[in-house]
């Protein structure tokens, strides 16, 4: 079979440029560390990587949301711990006030102390978070939860529960309305304290024992509702820790999947690079040898 | 007798000279594109009867022919036009593919940052910095949409320029082929011999023409008649019919290829008729890759803007006012056919983003009924009255349509470029579900949930999913073209090899021929020398 001399050169040069292109691509892959340089290299993997990247981004956002939730719940818990110990102090004072040896004057001192406790409790109920939002006002987070009145305190917030998306299918309430914490079950802790102060400021002991018994029972019930809220806050904080663990595991899986889809196998790529170099060199050498063969050399 | 010997020697000498000349011509043109090697055809001259028998009168060169196999030539032409078409489509779509190459620069990161910002608002509904940062990430999402749309528009505009220059090239080649038809006809009539080099040039021009568009050739005498598409003539004998460009009747920004009819009017050629070659590849790219890409990106933008706005408008902002539109959205583009004779005007609006497709639509009126055709799969819907909703687009036509009127509706083409952020005041983000509740984040949570909700494609894909579909579409098409173009390249190489192995110049062969004709020339000289010596013998007798 005869061969066209021109075509011989063209074929060789096409072949070499083809080899150079492949070499170039391998180099680009090695330089970027990416197996997929454009969606066309592996459309399925490229698209899947986009979807996984979104899942990973959402997953890490849930982690951020959980941090917010933890911080808010932590402040609620700290505040309610203060409220609990305050209520226990009040109960101690109620017991002490029942002592028959006390005179009106001494009960008056106790009333003054309890009034201080009332102010302290109002302060705790009107606590704000780091951003200045009132913790116990429901959705009215710019409004103090309670204002004091002659008979106790009025709740100014609403029943809104601020929820955070802490996982794909879990929205967690991070706030409790002040009315639930301090005024639930027909008991208003502020009214109880106000009544108590008034009782102890009343001279004489008529109705004192009965009044103190009522106050004690009311404080017990108020303490119960605070402890109930604290229990649920504690459970939420535990759940957040568990969700954090799951989230981290998931993040690791996403990273692994992304790496498998996109990342270059360096060993394979470098082997390929060497192979391609050898082939190109061989093609170049053989081209020089064969192209120099010509009958004209002997004429 | 001696004179006869001299003339035999001379004919041999002349034949050897022609041989050396032809060999030299072959060597000279070994690297000329489209050159086919030439060989001399020689035969014994008419013998003369001298009674004792026929005495040979030397050699005659009857013709010089080019070695050309028309069948193989046609194969190369056809492989070339396929390859050029795929190459030009591939070169164009690679631009879109490269636009999407870097996963950290595409739409996905901007989309994710936007929703991250929104989640931060949900966590801190009263925080102005959190709201401001959500608004900023919305702005950067909008600019990402716009810059991608801008790049696609730019590709579309440069496409128009390339179509024009391709059409100009086709006309030039057509004119040159017509000139060669003329020159070849004249040369052949004058000499009765084939003008080999002119024939090569014409075949080479045909090859160049095939690189631009697929043509069919009908040989008539010495002429090539060249046709494109469904028999639209480009060259007939020595006359040419030029192609030109016209703006599409329904989309002035889109150039179409047209020819001038005998009555002088410009008739656009159907794209299906213009297959193969660079021009066919460009048109394929526009209809199969660019327009679907613009529509797909636009659908993500419109889908996001509309469904997000709908939820946003259910909420209340920091000041307690009802939420407004968060994003601005593009409206469908309606192209009224410039040849419409009626006075009806069409309006189109998007009524359900969930049902939107990435296709364009054509509305046609036949005098009684209206037909809307979805162009991606040619599904028709026929009805008699407006308004009419098809795939989430509500169409309304005023009275006055004439039979034959048509409109082109492109629902999502401007989606990405028309995507913007409508609010500037961070307090206007409607995070609350009830009025006057500043700490309420319920609506922000619902807005955040839209990120993974399947709001598009009739409830089958999320925003990210729709974008992934777009990337996958481009990636797959690019890959497909890469593979088919490389396969077409192999086919072309095979065909070229077969043709060139027969017609191409082999320098070793020519070197051998050179030696052969050189020896023939020397031998012929010897014959003439002997004839001359014989003549000297005669002369010396009379001395």
C-alpha cells in the first residue's frame, strides 16, 4: 500500500498534539488537585457534588443555629437557677416568719427583706440576652416582661415561642413566655410575694399563720413551675449535644463523599503523567527517525 | 528509415520530459492542500505498415490525469462537514461548561450563603446586623445570577457575529466555485483535456465549503451544481445564489439565515435545513444548548424569586407592616411575529412557578382556534378562547388576530438578568408571622425551609436541584459533543487516509519515477545519437 508523505507528517503531528493535550490535562488536574476540571469531565459526579455541597452547608448552618439555641437556653437556665435559689430563700423566710416569738418590728424587717427579693425576682424575670432582647417576653422581645403593680406584676409579653431550626426536622423552642414561668397554674409569684410583704407589714398576728401557710403553698407551686421549665431546658440542652454529635458525623460523611467525587488520586495521576511523558517522547523520537528516511538521501 | 528512428527517439525523449515534468509537479505540490497526484498516460504510437510488418512509431502521451477517487472524496467531504459541525458546537458549549467549571464560583455558593444569612435572621430576628448581612447575601446572589446571564447573553451576541461571518464565507466559496465552473468548462472545451489543477482547486473549495455547511453536489457536464439544505441552490453552473442574514421575525436579537427568492423577498431558511459544518454547529448550539441554558438559569431565578416573595408577603417586618416583595422578577418575553397581519396583542404572565418548564412556546391562530406549541417537545395545546394557562404561564390575547398570526413566548429567558433585590431596608425583612411581634421568627423559619423545599418542576426539585439539572445538562451535552466530535475526527482521519493513500504524493515513489524518467530520457537520447550516426554513414558514402 502506498502512503501519502504529506499525510505521514500530518498524522504524526496530530498524534503528538493529541498526546500533548492529554499531558496538559493531567498537569492541570495535578495542579488543582481536582479530578473534575469542568462539569463535562464527569457530569454525574459534578452535579452530585453540588447537591452534597448544599447539604453540607445546610448541615453546618444547623450547627450554627444550635450554638444560638445553646447560648439562649444557657442564659435561661442560669436565670432560672437564680430564680430557684431566690424562691428557696423566700420559703426559708416564710418558715422563719412563722416563729411566734417575733414582734411586729421584726416581721417588718422580714417584709423589707422580702420586698428586696421581689425586686430581685422582677429583675431576673426581665433578664436580657447578649443582644438586648428580653428572655421572657415571648415575641415582644423589645418590651420588659413584667412591670410591677400594687398587687404584684403585669405580664407585658405574649405567648410566642421563639423556635430555632436545630436539625432538618427539628425546631426547638428556645424561649418560655414569662407568664408560663412565673404566673402559671393560677399562682402568680409576684402577687404571692406582694401579699406576703403586705401580710408581714400588718401589725398583730391575726391571720398570720393562715396567710403564711397560703404563701408557702403558693411558693411551692411557683417553684414547681420554674423547675418544670428548667427540666425542659436541661433536656433541650442535652438534645442539642446529641444533635451536635450527629451533625459532626454527617459533616464528615459529606466531606468524605465530596472528596471521593472530586478529589484527584495523586498516585494514579502521577503514574499517568509519567506514562504520557514516555509515550510522547517515544512518538517524537520515532517521528524524527522515520521522517528522515527518504530515497532522495541516496540520489 | 533513419528519420523514422530519429522521430521515434524524439517521441521517447518528449515522453520522458513530460514524465519528469509531471514528477517535478508532484514533488512541488506534495504539501499543497487538496492536491491530487498526477500521472502521465502514454501509449505506443500508431504503427506503420511497411509490407514486412507494422513498424512502431514511438510513443504518444495521450493525457495527464489526476488520481482522484470521487467516491472516497465524497466520503471525506461528508465526514468533514459532520466533524466541523460538532467541533463548532463543542467550541461554543465549552464556554458555558467553563463558566460552570469552578464549583466555588457558580450559583451554588451564593445560594447557600443567602440561605445561611436567612437562618441567622431566624436565630436573631431583632438583630439589624443579621438582617443587613442577609440582605447583602441576597444582593450577591442577584449579582451572581446577573453576571451568569450576562455571560450567556454575550455568548449569544458573539454567536450572531460568527453566523454572519460564516454566511459571508459560504457566499465567497460559492462564488469561487462558480468561477471555477466557468474556467474548467472553458479549458476543457478548448483542449478536450481535463484541467487537473483547476479540478483540484474546485474540490478543495468544496471541502472548505463543507467545513461551513453541509452541501450536496450534482455534477452536470464539467460543472458542479451545489445545493444546501432541502435543495436550496447555492451554485448552478456559473451563477451563484447568495445567502444573507435576517433578524428573526419573532426575536429581533436573533439572526437567521435567509435566501433571496425570485421575487426579491428574503425567505428565512429553517434551521433544520442548515445542518452540518460550522454554521450548522452554531445554529445547533443556539437552539440545543444556549437557549435551553438561558431558560434553565432563568427558571431557577424566577422560581426562587416568586416562591420566596409569596412566603415573604405572608409575614410582617420589624415595624409590624405586612411583608412586600423581597426580589424583583422578570416577566415573560413575548415576540410578535413581524409578519402578523392582525392587530391582536399578546400578554404573558407567570401564574404558577411550580409548573414552569425551560422551554419556549409558539402561539398560532388558524382563524378559529389557537394552538400553543411547547417547542422543546412540540406538544400542542389547542383552545378557542383566552385567558389560557399553559405550564404555569397565563396568556391573554386582545381581539383582532388574523388567521396565520403567530407569537413566540419565552417565559424564563430573562429570569436571571431580571433577578434583583427589591428591598433595601433590613427592617423590611418579614421574619415575623404576626404583626407587632418583633421577636417572632416563624416566617423566617418558613423562608429558610424553602431552601430544601421542592418548589419547582411540579414539585420535583428545589432551587439547588433545578440549578444542578442545568449544570448536568450542560456537562452532559459538552461530554457528548467531546465524544462524538472525537469519533467524527477518527472517521474523518480514516476517510482522508483512504483518499490520500490513493491520491496523495509519496516522495519516495516520485524519487523512483524521477530515476525512471531520467533513464528513459538518457536512453531516448542514445536512440537519437545512433540515428544521427546512421545518417553520418550515409553522408560519408557520397564523399
